[in-house]
C-alpha cells in the first residue's frame, strides 16, 4: 500500500484547521457563560440540523466503517437493517420518548431513573454506564480508529496515531456540548463526502475488473448480478443441507426472527435510553429536538452506502480473484479487512480525504462519549454525593477533569489491547458487552415511562433478570435445555458447539424481563407516586415533523420492497 502523498497531508491539515478553528471560535463566543447546563447540554443553542448531525457523528465511528464493511463482505445488504430500522426507531424516540424527558426536565439518564424509581437504581446505572463508556466504547473506538488510520498509512505509527486521536478529541470535548454539536456538523459533512468517495472508488474498481471502465453505476449493477444473495435483507433460515457459512450468516442476522424483538431492542435502547445520544436533544425545545432526531434518521438511511457497499464490493472482487493479499495480509484472512482493502486503491488526494473522514468519525464519537461520561459523573455522582453545594464553575471544572481522566484511562487500556478488542473484533466486542444489559435497561425505561404502576423494586428485578437471562440463553441454554425448544432453535458453530442467534437471545431475555417487572409491580401500590403523568397533547406533532416522519417511513418501506 502506498503511503500518503503531500496532497493527502494538505487535505487532512485543512480539515484539522477548519474543525479546530471553528471549535475555538464557538468556544470563545460562549466563554462568558458559566452555567453547567449550557456546558453539558448547550441548552437552547443547538439548531435541529446541528442536533441531527451531532447524533450521527457520535454514532458512526471506526467500528461501523471497519465492522459493518466486514459484515457487508460476509452477509451483504442484510446488515443494513441496523441502519434502516434505526431510522424508524428514531421516529419512535422523537414522538414518544423525548417529550417525556423534556416535560420532566431530564438532564441525564440516571436522573430520570432517580425521578421515576429511586436513588439505588440511579446510582447502579450511573456506575454501570461510566464503566461501559470508558472500558467498552472509548477503548474500542480508540483501538479500531488507530488501527484503521495506521493501515491506511502503511501500518505504521499505531500508538502515535492513538495518542493524536485522544488529544484531538480532548481539545474538542473540553469546549463543551455546544462546541461538540457545531463542530460535529463539519465532521458529518467530511464523513459523508469521504465515505461516498470511498464507495465510488470501490464501485469503479468492480466496474474496471469486469471490463466496464471507470463506471460506478455499472459497478453497482455488477455487484447485484455477480452476488444476488448479498442483496437480500432477510437471511434464509438454515436447513439440514445448509453450509456452515450460511448458518453463520443466520446466527448474525436471524431472518424474520430478529424483527420480532432483537433489532428493535438494540435500536430503541441505543437511541432512546443512552446518555451520549439523548444528551444532544435534552437541551432543546420539543420541536427542535424532534426535527434534529428525524434529520438524524434521514442521514441513517445513507449510512449503508458509505459503510456497507465497500464491503460487498470487496467480497465480489475477492471472489473473482482480486484483493487476495489485501484481504489476508500476512496470510491472515479477515472480513474486517474489507474497508482497508478498498482504501489501499484510493488515488492521491482521496486518501487524505478518507483519512479526514475516518478521523472525523472517530474524534466525534470520542468527544460525544467523553462529554457524556463527564455529565454523568459530575451531575449524578460528584454533585449528589461528593459536593452538593459545588458552584457552577466548579462543576464545569470537574467535568473537564473527568474528560481528561476518562480519555487517559481508555488510552492506557487500549495501548497493548488489554481488553482483547482486536481478538474479538471491535464490532463484536461492543455488541457482546452492551447486548447483555440492553433487554433489562430498555424494559426498565419503557415500563417506567408508560406504566405508572412500575415500581423501583421491579426495576432492579428487571435489570438483574435481563442480565441473567442474556447470559443463560447466550451461553448455556442449548446445553441445559436442548438445541430445539418452543422458544428457540440453536445452530452448530464452526467450533462444534451450538448457539442461539444473538438477537433471538435478546428477545427472549426482554420477554422474561417484562414478565418479572410486571409481576413484581402488581404486588406494589396501585397508585404509585413515582409514576409519570402523561397526556395526549405531549405526543402531538407539528405538520413539518409529520412530513419528515412520512418521508422516512416511505423510503424505508421502498427499500424493503426492493431488497426483501
């Protein structure tokens, strides 16, 4: 792989100067403000387009570019369900979740749990989220980001790149949510332009390989002709004659079964009950927050083109005799090499643009998560248990110190991959440690918002039930209860064991969690003083919001009709 040319460094330097300069300008404009709410939430100052862009910038990172391209290589367009169902999930969050948060003046997710349940639930989840964000999210993004950029530049300076990403993200994060939100607009523009450039190159490579010249449209058509099975959104259920490769695809994306619960739990928990996502909207008025969230939904519809199509292109090229060395550097084949394999063919200039796009995705995600870590620690732990009378200035300073410490800790654990991110694969690493808790957390929020009778005891019981059931069905159920029951079917893995598809496990765990929480709550008081007062007027939407919702649903529907 050729290293960067001078033009690549110039393009990247322009990106760095623009983002840093714009961030500093915004920081200087707001420097006179001393409110902790303004610092952590950018209260009232983020526009709808800034909220939407910031949501996507925080969401898309190296694990999407690398991991989802790898999944595109393996299973094809079916992995786009994560993105397209997310657009529908964002409608649900915008219409039904955000009004509840804003009416109750929610600042953080632990604050919601304290208001709705009790202080014990709030503290448990605050500590859990801090550990999750530092030791799973920050570490995996740093590791995968440094690895991707290092590979783009010839596989050198891995640790130096990691330090540079950490420092850049700290600079952006210390300016507060307003700086993050508005610089994220630039980050998303760079991310999308760079991502489309890489997809264009990938499709032209396919076109040229099959003798059609540099024609991206011809390349896309050839993908569909050469590998039609990679363009089905629903993965077929394995039969007795299915190959291990087909079984592995189903274990990853279990056909219609995942639409019954798993993919909804993943998306609604992520977009509706997650501090570093909801935080962008919590400082806005309802209409602005809704438009921002729905704008993020539109952008999510584009993401498979950027992060998945290069993986399918790499698959077709590899299958037809190209990219053999790129997909198996040093003789070690890995589907996650798909995106890097395509990047190696970028011409001078485009490589710098792709470097800027990767950096934008990584830094924006790091900044968003670090800011949320600081918000939760400062408001839900420090201000409640360590210094209840802290001034606004002190709270902001505590937040800044927390940002630096969290980034440094994640850097130390990522330095020699102490958590085994590289061994598990970054995308798998994140799913493994967040998916076990998602059913319990989502059930706790869902019932807490919309069923007044849900009690604090039920919330704790549900959290424990969801976690235990996730462990049982992911790791032990086939051995304990058999491979085929009325709840699930387990399938053989390449290691000779039997496994239930991950998303089916989530659905089962969620079902048991809901049952336990409802039963426990029924033993509590009928008139729960902690229940939230909701009225229909909260959920009414303005005509402009309704237009955005209808457009999103129509586009998603058309995509599913086309690629079913």
